[in-house]
């Protein structure tokens, strides 16, 4: 079964398992991830979990896709129907809200070496996505700066969402929005 189409169309057991994976990873990290803990968190039996995900590696692979798709679909909803600076500002607000509400964000406290090793894959994807929303010259530099600010806030979380948003806006050159 195609994992991507299943994630898009299934709102039941598989998504409960993937959402539970975020919770368990946030508590225990990748190294100590237990499929039993995920099954309990999701409210399913181990055989049910294994029907969807044959191994820990399969679950983590599907979870990675699920996280990316969750972020991208949320970003799409946040920016739907908007253009120009309004679309860019909505994307920045989404990044701030996502980081402050996402359970898995604290995995950096549990397994920093694993999280940091993933940055080299994630930073270019996020930078390229944001760069498409930034008009004018220096879009690549602005996007790279904003993504590094976002990763800085990810690594050393603050409770000041407004300051985080102001820094992102400054990085991409949105004036007067803050």
C-alpha cells in the first residue's frame, strides 16, 4: 500500500499510531522507542501496530513522512488564498505556531545528536520552500537566515512567540508587520 496516499486518506488507526509515535518519541527519543509504548499510546494492540508497521524502522520511516506531510499541509492551509507579503507572513506565523504546539519538538532535549544529524536534510528543504515565498533580490539569503533563526528557536526554545515571529519577519524583510 502506498504510504503517502494512506496518510492522506486514513484518519483512523494508522494516523493514531503515527500521532502516538510523536508522543512517545517526545518522551523517550528514537533509541528508546518501544513499539509496545506506541501501541499503548495509540490505544491499539501490538498485532494491530505490526499490521501497519512491520518494524521499528518501518514506523520511523512512515513517521518521518507523516511529520513532513503534517507540516506541509498545515502550511498550505495557513497560506491558502493569500498572496505576496500576506502569504509570506502567514507562513512565518505558521512556523512559530507549529514549533510552539508540536509535541515532538522537545526530542532535541532527549537525543540532541540525532536531531542535529537530521538538520542537514531538513534545512535545505525548508529554505527552498520559504525562498519560493520571498520576492525580490536576496531571497535565498533571506530564506536561509529565517530558517536558521527558526532552528535556533527550535534548539533553544523560548516562550516568546512574538519575539520569534519578529525575528523571522526581520530576516525576510517584512516591514511594519511587527
